[in-house]
């Protein structure tokens, strides 16, 4: 528990997806960062072969079809993700509605049950408590001097986890970040 900010879940996993296209199930990379007892620890990263060879967002994340064509599919990555998520109390993401939608659509597309954990959103928390004109992840990280290789899914997830801890330290509660 962080002093003065109320109880927080013991284990959270920050999640970040990069997508190949507009379809919610077009994940092409996933990053996970685990927070246990108030500290960022283990991370997980995988490229994901998207359902289509058309990669529309290379200009954002730098991933191309030649880089993704031999990557495991979401169905192949999911068992490792599920193992990493074991014991998790809640998900965490910056702009959590996006990552929640990608997770749900990807699970549904391959016929696996999506974890029924609550999502917390650091974007919502940043809006509630940071004096910044932009609450984008890159701006929040710059404000707190959190290292970030933006749009690398593992770096984004790790930065989100660190941002969560900073927001909690400022007194922003999970209730203020809950979707």
C-alpha cells in the first residue's frame, strides 16, 4: 500500500499493443510489464503476425510485414501471455480503452477467453493530476524523466507501469484511473 493513496492491487500488468491496421484484432506487437508490491519487475515482449500482410502503421511503430511475417500468431503468443498474467489483479494501460479493445478482439478472434480483470488507465490518471498541456505517454514520461522508446510495446508498457507508480505517489487513486 502506498501511504495516503489508499490500497492498490498487489499485482498489476501494464499492457501495450501495437497494431498493423484499423481492425482491433490486428495486433502486431505486445508488451507487458508486471508491478508486484509497488515495484516494476518482469517484462514480456513479442512480435505478433497480424491477420493481414498489410501493415498500415509502420510510420508509427516501425514494424513492417517482412519483420512480422514469421512472427508467432496471437494464438501462439497467448499461452505465454497467459502464464505471464497469472495472479494478476488488474490490467493497466495508457489510453486503456484502446489496449482493452485490442486484447478483447484478439482473444475473440482466436477463440480464447479474455481475462476478466479490471483495467486502469494512466491517461485518465494523468488527466486527473498532471499540470501538462498534453497527457500523451511521451509527455508524461518526459515530465517524470521515465525512459521511453515510444511505440516499442515493451518500452511503452514499462513506462506505463512506472507512470502508474508516479501517479499513485502523487495521490491519484485507482478509482480515478478505473475504466
